[in-house]
């Protein structure tokens, strides 16, 4: 029997009827589209092929990304006041969250952390003290929690269409994480840095975001997510402040999306990434994870089109392996053998 959702989830369902559009909630009424200018279109690849060969489908569509509203909408103003409120952090109770992160049916294991944060690293793996500790969204606040709860409610209620989470929604998520802090101009960064040899990867582009706080985002079981969702995240500059991303069970995630969007340099600060049960992914997707130079943990368990050797080769080539920063690898259900581990 399916578990009854908490009251706060039911309330979100009531607020967001089938006709509710978050893009209008955070972006205001649609405005006439301006003439296209250079760099003002998002190019997406439509994959109508249900097989894993998404690279063979080269049909492209483009649309004008919406401009930010002239003034924040009422919902945006409420969220921003919620972020700055003095209310204490509460346990995150969406879906089927359990008391401990090690329990089986927790809904958001990758974005959860013990609160208050533990100062002693030696004590991090000890059981949670239910009297004084609880699980909450890592590096979160009340505004981030509200937006995450909305995503969870969409998934739980079966209303998570690909057009629900667009550029305006993810702009609001960035606002909730950073509080409106802006990236440092690249020219200013270059003046402060000593001349160095060119480095591979996206380390230079990520330095302009180093002063921004890192947030955690879960699209857990958002099966309807497609290139539109991830391009919207890219255009909203989510990667400037995204440290943890949970894409567990995102069945629309393909090799081309992971390679051309997530690992293309738009998410330079990503440290933890779950691709568990994203079953369209192959070894090409795993190989692209090398470009995420700050990656510390990843999960490709249940991706049965990925071979153990793909994981081994990626780990060997990742810069975090040499530095000792890539420390967590989850890859169950891939057909591991003694030979592969030798």
C-alpha cells in the first residue's frame, strides 16, 4: 500500500492545480517575444528515439529564453523573505524520509545532511542523535526547502511534466541559494591572479563563482525531465552554485545531455552526482565525468548499459583520483567480477 503523503505535500498539491505553471508564478505573465539576438536562443536536441542511440537524432529546435521579470513576482518576494527569516531549520519531511540516512526508503539521500553540522570528522559516521540532530537539505534554507518540496510534490502527484521546471523556476532556485550574490567578473578575476600556464578543464571559469555558497538539488525520480529541463538549468546559471545533484531515476537522461550540458563546463563546481537507475546512460556518459574536476562522489548503480571497465577507466583518469579527493564511488548492479577488480 502506498504511503500517505505528509500534510505539507498535500497542501502544495492544492496550491498547484494541474493548470498551475511555475514559469508564470516566478516570471509573471508571458510577454511578447523580442526579436532574436546573438546568444539569446537555447538550442535543444529532441530525442524521439526511445532507444539509447540519441546521438543519431540530430533534429534541433530553438526557443527564446525568457527574460527576467521587471519586478519580482509576489511568490518570488515571499520566497526571498522566507530565505532571510530567522526561523530555525526543521527536519525535511517530504515523501518517505526516514530518521537515518542509511535507512532504505529515504526519498532524498544525496541532498541530505545531518543538522546541526558535525565539527568532528571522526564522528561523522556515527548514528544520528535523534534528540539533538536531524536530517535536512545540505547547505539549505527555508526558501531552498520550499522549492525542493515543490519538485517532490510534482513527482509524487504525477504532475511533473517537462514544461513545469523552466528557466524562471531555476533562476528562483539560484536566488534562494545565493541570496542574490553575483559572480565576480572574469576580467577582475584575471587581474588578481598571477599569470599561469593554461590549465585543462573549466577551473578558470569556476573561480568567478568560488565566493558563492553551494546548494543541493534533487530531481529524484523526475522521469519526465529532458533536454529542456537541463538547458533551462544551464541558462539559469544553476551550475554557479550547485554542489550536489541527485538525478536518480531520471529516465530521460541520456549520454548527450550528460556530455553536452552537465559535463560541458556549465556545472564547474559539482561535487556529488547521483545517476543511479538512469538506464539510458552508457560508457560514453561515464567517460565525460572526467570533466567534472571537483567531483568527489558519484553513483551509477543500476545503469545496466554501463560496464564495470567504464567506471574503472574513468576513475583512473579523473584528476580527483590523483589528488585523493574522489573518495565515494557507488556502482552496484553492473555485473562486477573478480577479473574486473584485479
